[in-house]
C-alpha cells in the first residue's frame, strides 16, 4: 500500500506547514486530517496560492481554511472505478478512505493510466556504443564483429566452449534437431509445460513429439515420468532420437538425474534454457549440461537483443555445422552452391551489439527480478490463496517471471481480468503441449499414475508483472489489486 503518511497534515498546523509538505512530497496535494486522522478536505498548491493572494499569512491556522467537500473513494476500489470517479469529478487525484473515514491511499491519474506490462525490455548504458560502432563501420547486415564477440562472451559467461548466435531461440532448437539428424518417423521427448516454440521444431522435421509431465517440486521435467517413458521405449526397441528439456520461468530442470538417464541409454539432450539464462544448477549455468543448449533473447526475456537466440555446445564441430545450416547451407565454392536445405537463421551485427551490452548487466537483471519475486512473496504473505512457484535447492532461479498458483475454486482468468481493469497485464502459465489442439493424440507420460501435474499447474497458474525495471509504485499497484481480488474471492 502507498505510504500515505507524508501527505497527511494535521488541522492544528498552519499554511506554512502545508507549503513545506507540498515541496517535500511533490504530489501537488496534501490531506488535511483531524485529531482522529479523519479526512477533512484536500489542500492543493493552488489552494495555498489563493489564500496568500487574499492576504493570508503563512502562520494562518489551517482550522481557518474554508470547508470543502473533496471527492473520495472508499476501500476497496479498483483502478477502473477510480478513473471513472476522476472523470466524473474532473480531478487527477483521489484519496481513498477506510471505513472510519481515514485516508489510506492517494490514487493518481497518471499512474492508473499507465499500463504495467508482464516483462519489458530493460536497456543499460553499453548497448548504444556497440550499435553505434556497427553503424560507423557499416556492419549492418547479418554477421560481423559484434556477432563474433557476442558468441565468445556468451559462451564464456555460461562456461561452454562454443556458441552460434541465431535469429531466435526457436531457430536454435530447430538447428539443434537438425544437428542430431532428427527426421520423419523419429520420436523426440519434450517437456509438456512450455511455450510451443520448444515443440514446434519437432514438427518442422516431421518427427513425432512425446510429452513429459512436470515435477510439482520444480515445475520442470519430471524425472520419474522421463524414466518410465525411456524404459517404455527401450522395451519396445525404439528409443527417442533426443530429449528437449525445458527450464521453466527461469529455473533449471533437475539436470543431473535427467542426464544420467539419457546418457545411460545414449539419448542426446537439448537443453531449452530460453527462459533461464542467469540461473544455475549445482553452481553451473543453466543451459550448459546438454549436448546442445539454447537461449532466447526475445524482447520479454531477462536480457534481449530485440529478437535473437544462441546455440551452445562443447562440441566445436556441431557449432560449425550450425553456422553452416543457419547461413542457407552455402557451400565453400566460388559461386552459390547448396547441397542441402539451409536457413536464414543468423543474428545481425546490430542486434548482437545490443546483446553484448545486455550481457554486461545480466547479474543485475537477475538480482532485480529476484527482488521483485521476494516483494510479492513478502507483501502478499497474509493471503493463503496463493502458492508461489518453488525454488529448487539445487540452484538459483533467475525468476524471469514471478509465477504462482491459486487455490482451487479461484479462477486465474478472473484474476487476470480484474488486473486488466487496473491496467495491469498478467497471463496464465503456459498451456501444456499435451493439451494443445496442435498436438492432439500425442503420447504423454504423467508424473505419476493419475497425476497430470502440468495440467493442474495450467488450471491454477498465473504469471505476474516481473520486469527488472518495474517500479516500487507499480508493484504496489499490483499488490493492492491482487489483495482486493483475493479478499473478495
């Protein structure tokens, strides 16, 4: 809740005290209250000027101010109700009173009319220098010095030897599957609770996806489900050609047992760390465990290149081939010659410059998003209807998005709709792939018999505004809107 105390002025004061408080708070308004803290009227800087022009001294007691009925609202009230009241009374500020008539909040039009988005880009101080260098040297087209440097810097940051900068995380997954020779008739296991970009590339290569449930303790791929799926396929004599493991909402999957299972059966792992750059697993970077790792720099990610991705591997030959495939698979000939299908998947030198600047502040962005999560957890701790996405003991989540589940019987859609009325964006957690019409009929291995964890998380889960550049005032707006909804649910 906004700290209303600096705006409160006792009726026992004088005009000078109002003037000083107006200068201190810079809100253009103070709230005049009686000895019991009840609102008597609002006082603006215009009110003070008028009193002085009429001959009043700064020592004039506030008790001599003419009474005035001020527009107010009673708590609880929504942002939509507040804006309607502001329009009706033609004001830009409204005090909110509790049941006893004491002010508890001051709502400002400029804040209510500004939308709070889920996750917005957050630029630092270095990006423009790299971009300007690209313009100055005319390295505008794909590839160039920034691309080369970004690949080296990202690889060093995550502790992997080789990296290829691509046009998107989706492109990186697609190229990874090509490198593993995935084709028609092959099966690829994939986390079910994820964005469709994790699974679509399986269809690009006309392979067959098989979906794996989540673990309730991490929301990521269930090790028991994966084990049953692998044992089932081994018994049938047709192991999958790859496993795409997704690290969801900034938290690494439990990679040690996953790698142990897959290595024992000779199945390569593609680690989809699109959402978890900056997260760790047993002190190593998320995305550095699989045969191939994937990162995304989409506009809503923890760092961004506007659009872009990175494919990493310890195997230099795989990354060299990735670069070949992602530049239309052009052969080394004195003319344009192609012997296989390739793609226009390379990152531009301009966008790579943005990425280089963003990488410099990655740790700051992780710390900021983790602080946002902690603020939610602490401020809403008294609301038992919320359960926060757990953080596994094996590492650090980057808390890319603050995600929670609501008690059964409370509709995530209703909360999202109510927040939207207050100009606040929130979203459901990803709809699992095994529930998507696109993948109707695909096989699905649950965490345990009768336990569809991914489906349950979707039915109750909500993602809340989590940007590293969200302000304290914006967070307070979200907290208050959630509190109003859940107390009435």
